[in-house]
C-alpha cells in the first residue's frame, strides 16, 4: 500500500509540475508576443521619423529648437549679468 501511496504522490507532484511548466510557457509566449508588437510599433516610429527627415520637417524642427535654445541661453546670461 505504501508503494501505491508513493506512486500517487509522485503522479500528483509530476502533474503539478507539468501544470506549472505549461503556465510558465504560456506567460513566456505572451511576453514574446508583446515584444513583437512593440518591435512593430518601433518600426512604424522609425518610418515616421524617416519620412519627416526626408521631407525636411525634422531638420526644420531641430533648427527651431536650436534657435529657442540660443535665445534661452541669452536670456539666462542676461539674468546672470544682472546679479
């Protein structure tokens, strides 16, 4: 009888472990799918940025930022000169 009890315990343990492994595999699959979706979004972002660059929009915006930064620097310098 002890042998049957041990076999039953072993079977339950093995079944529980296989359920845990299956659940882990399902979660890992979902994580991989999410990573794939994120990668697709990143490719789309890259296409948008490239198109903006190709059309000159990106360079124009960068130039506007540069001008604002220069003006901001001049304003900060004038504050420092007052002090």
